[in-house]
C-alpha cells in the first residue's frame, strides 16, 4: 500500500469527522493524498477528529493536503458543487447514522441520511463532468448489517439478499440497492468511456480502535466508565460479532478503490458490486468475551456488569465470508483480535491520562498506522 500510489491523488471522504473517517484522514495523510473532507461537525464530544487536530480551528490543524468542508450530504446542490470543483479521483462515502439503537429513536432521520444521503453522493458524481486521467472510483461504505440476517452460523456472502430488522440495518440494505441501481443505470462497464466511473460497495464487521466515543457502543462505553473508575453495564453479552481493528477495513476500502481506478474499462465489472471486509473465524467472538479481555487489558480494577435484560432487537449472530476480498483483491487482516484489543486499550489509556501526561494522540495514531502498514498480511 505504501508504494506511492496515493501520493497527490484527490480523495473525497464523506463523514470524515466520524471515528472511521478521522482514522482514514490520518491514513491518507500518511500516504500523501490530497483530501477533501465533507461532513457535519463531529458526532461526539470528545471526538477523534478534535483530539488529534484534524479540525482547522485546532492549534495543530489538519494534515498538509487536507481541506475540511463542514456541510450536509442532504444538501445536494452544495455537495454537487464540491464534487465538481474538487474533481476527486476517489470518493469514499462513509457519512451515515451509524448505530442500531438510535435508529429506533429516529427512524426517519436514519433513512434520510443513510439512503437519501447515499443517493445524493452518487447523484453528485453523476452530475459532475467525466473525470480526466484514470477516471473515478467510488466506494460506498455500508455495513455487515445490510444482509437479511437469518442468524446463520456461516458467513454471509456478497450475493446474499439485503434486508434488515431494525431501521439502521434496513437503511444500509437500501443504500446497497441504491448503489447497485446507479452502477447499472449510470455507470455500467459497457459505457465506461463516457462516464469513466467505477462503483463498488464495502461491508465491514464491528470495528474497534482508539478514538471512538459513540454512545451505546461496547468499547467506548467501557473506556469512559473505566477512566472514571466505574463499572460498565454490558448488554447482550452472548451476541456474537466479527471484530477487527479499524485500520483493517480502511485499508480494504483503499485497496478496492485502487483496483477500481487502475482497472480502466474492465474495473466496473471486475471490481464493482459488494465486498465484505471482516476478520478470520478466530476473531468472531461474543460481546462478553471481548468485554472481559478489554477489562483485563485496562486494569485489575476494571469491573463489568453483564446485563441480560430486555432491549430493542439486535442481531444475535452475524458473520461475514470474506473469501472474495481475500482471493480477488489479495486483502487479508494484519492484526488478530487480541493485538487489536491491546492497541485499542493502549490508545484509550493514553487518552484517559493525557490531561496529566500530555500524550500526543495524533502521533499515537500515526505510529499505529506506520506499524500497521509495515505488517505482513495474514493468511
């Protein structure tokens, strides 16, 4: 990855102020890309975006080559102008309402952002002039929850049907259908010379890593509670998920974008469609197991309260089959879950201590990225 391909390339990221978006900004800064971030303000306080100096108002400021545009993807005219003016070679669409439980409180807002927001990104690309040079690659990031979940013990493949019990999951399935419709209707491989655009979607499992401060999410909830010396209540400890460090799917998205961009007229058919990016079978574990390991890594005093009460519906078992990405992209995870949890706990401990020890959280992210990209891919 670190071979100069992304040096100077124009990359548009929607949702760059979120957890995954901020990590992607740091990764692309390491790779030397020119980044335009398009997003609302950070979704949490604190935020990785703010703590690591990605905001233009921060004393450190965003990395060289990054421009921040604080705007709403539901504002199609403004989004279309941004795409036309910046003329990105790569578009990574991640702006979303990204949690299951809030989707019960605001289903209409969840569908608006996750479905209409995706349509607006694709429409802005459709309306923009056909790009010069190698063309344009679009990667729409959805979720492993886009699948119609039947609680199968085997992993879901990219050809399995879309679905969703809750508003969040259903909205991600809808976003996948919208992307497929745009790919067939406006960016087909047969007419690539006219639009010069290749489109794919990416579905990742549960991601962990330093700097996620969302509510109702396992690792952030534990980090906040442990930093205060409090016990944390763990809901659905028996639920099984595919866990991975945030850099795993992000490098997958960039590898996919690269293949779309390098492939020319054949890329739309060879690398278009959906792609799963998830861990190996050894890293598919229960919420309770992950919580217990994180607590051990934090301190001997970290306390868990396992809550087996009634809660809004969430999938009990969800696993991805990533054979397609492994075989056709050559993508493989670089960190096992135990190492990913070690990195994650270390980041949050540095955050908890930063007021008195002055840890440089931005440098901690960059050090993790340097170590990560230097690691060999797994088997």
